[in-house]
């Protein structure tokens, strides 16, 4: 250990003899690199200003919190400032917190000192503190400056017939008394500046610490007033205070996982579940067919030919109008594309590429099903209203049987209307529904059907065309932007054969 520490330790030991509940130690060595919250810095001798009233500098049990809160246990009662370091003596208050602080220091638990400086001004390279004000000191387990240690603890005043007992931490090196620097001086909170001790003091002659004396000529006392500053220094100090940078805590810098998330990898699980892929509910209900051209053309009867009674015997055969019409529909398109960074392909990130096209295909399924539902709703023939869901279905089935002479293939309802079937059981299911071929278990609900509307249809009444292979996956290279375009295309068309094959019934609650 350095000789500086030995010198300060001896001064601290002598200071401890004259006080009760006192802690003494080297608070800040000069010219030594310390690990502070501002990074590795050194403090120059004479850079730290000590308040005129030493009681303003409090001793805390560990550093204060960012909001200024903490556990104060004492205050500075004496300060010794030398060219090699700042030694402080603390008066510890009574109470549980003070007792714990004394116990921690004596037992080597929190036996180190750590200063808190304000109005800090650093050198241009940020490595040296050239000006600061001592604001507080903390008892810590591990100091930022290795030599900033408690050297002696006086826990209680001895009785009248007892010899003072000190819990003293001896330095690893003992320097002779003659090695004390000639410019050391002690400042006491009540007695002012004390002269430097002579070697005789270590031979048993111990002058009282409370004696009043002036610092001899040529000695440098601990400064209790700020030294003059240049205009540039004033500006630098104000700028540091404005940006919250005018403090320095001689404590170890925390290295937390949250502040350094990149130091260890996260537990990678790939793509997470985001819901079941959409399955089309409306398209499967219609007659499916394949698009072979961008335009679908057909014909249907506008007025169907009919037969009537015939008398025979060479009489004229009955005849009536028979009219046809052309039915044509153009295919519609669905598409989506993105310019993907080619690195996904260059590094063969197949998981992402496959997920991208799965998401696009699911979107195509959803959008095409929505358009199929819209096509069915707009093609349906209004068949009146009914007071309940089951009666609306019965009415729609009757419409198909009478108008299109066919049985219903599907019943489309909204999810909210389907909830009405919860209370329907085999025991209370109306018998006439079975005659109509209505089985509530075969109903299809779709979010694209508005509440209060029931669609009853026959599969042959409409055809839903899609281009074979839809949706079609397309990839192309974007050389100019270093990308690779990914896209999905689909073509569809809805062809209505007969409006009589799709009935739309409105559910109207009966009036009171």
C-alpha cells in the first residue's frame, strides 16, 4: 500500500482518540484512477472545494438514490487535505442507523469511503476532475478508489477510569513519522485550522484537537471557498449543470442486462402463433369451376318454353314465347406484393420466406371469401321476412322449392344469429322443419353476412370461377435496389345462373 495511505491513517487514528462515535479514513486519494459513474477519472490535488460549514457534508450508509434520498448517518467534523489525498473524520449520529454504520465499518463490512461531488468540471479529455465541490460521502463495501478506506472507528466514549479503545485498521505499510508531508493541515468544524503534527506526537505527546490555531505560513489548508474561475470555466460548469452532467459519484458503475441487451442472445423460438389460418366458408358452398379465359360468357333462358294442353285431330299445336339471353362476366383480380431484401434469399432464410407467402395466401383466402359472400348477397332474391331464424330458413327453403323447384343446399347466417340455435334441442325442434329438410347442425355462419339476414341457396344457382393454381406465387429480382420482389396474384369471377335459386329472408322480431 502506498505511503500516502500510511500517513493519512496515522492522522486518522489520532483524530479518533478524541471523539465518541467517530469514523475516520481516506475519502479521496489524488492522482489515482478511480472507477466512477463518469468512467475512469483522477482527481487533481486542490481540485475539491469543501464547504465552510463541514456539517453540510453528510455521511450516508451507501450512496444516495438518483432522487436524492438515502440514509444519512453522520456528518464531517474534521478534514485533512494534503497534496496526496483528502482524509475526513465523521461524527456518527445516535440511533439504529448510526449503530449499524459503526458496526459495518468496524467489522469490515462497509469499510470504504466514496465521495459524491457536485459542480464537476472535467479536463478536455474527460479523464481528470479539475474542479468540484464535496457534497456527501458514503460508506460502501467496494470503493471506486482502492485506497479510500476507513482507518479507525470510535464507537463510544470510555469511562473515567478506562483507556480509549479503538477499532483500527492498520495499513499494510508503516511509514516513519518523519515522512509526513510538511504541508498537511487539519480543518475542524469547530476549531478551525490546526497546525501540522510534529513527530513528538507519535511519542506520546498528543495535543488536543480542539485547540485553536492558525495555519502556519506556507501550508495549504483544505479550501473552504471556491477558487476563482475563468469565464470559459464558468461556461463549462453552467453547461454541465444544464445537461445534468455536473455531478460525479465515486461509486462502481452498474452493468445491467437491461442496459446491455446485446451481450447475450435471447431465446429464439422463431415465428409465434398468431391465430388459425382463415378457411373459406362461402366459396365451398357455390358451384366451383376453373377460369380458362379472362371473360366468362354463357347464356340462359329469359323466358322458358312451356307446353300446354293439346286437343289433337290435326289441330294447331300450342306454342309460346321462348327467349334466351347472354350472360357474361369478367374475371376480377386480387394481388399483393412486397420488395423483400435479397438477404433473406441469399442466406436461405426459408422460414421467413415461407411464412411470408403463407400470410399472403391466407389474405387471398379471406379476401376471396368476402367477395364470394358479397356476390351471393347481391344475387339473392328478397323472399320476405320471418319472426325467427328457423322460420326464416323455412321460408327461404319454400321459396326455392316453389320458384326454382329445387332443394336448398346451404343456409348462410351471421355468427350472432346462429347463437339463437343454442336453445334448440331435439325435443323442442319443430317437426315441420324436418319435413323441409332443415337441420340446424348444417348451418354455415359467416362474418360477411349481416345480422338479421338469412341466405338460403342451391349450389347450381351460381358458379364461383378461379384461375387454376390461384393464388399464384411470383418472384422476381430487383437488381437496382438489391431486392427480390415477392407477390401473389389471383383471379376470380362469380356467375349467377338463376336468381330464383338464392333467397334472402330478413328476421323481423314480432311486435308486442
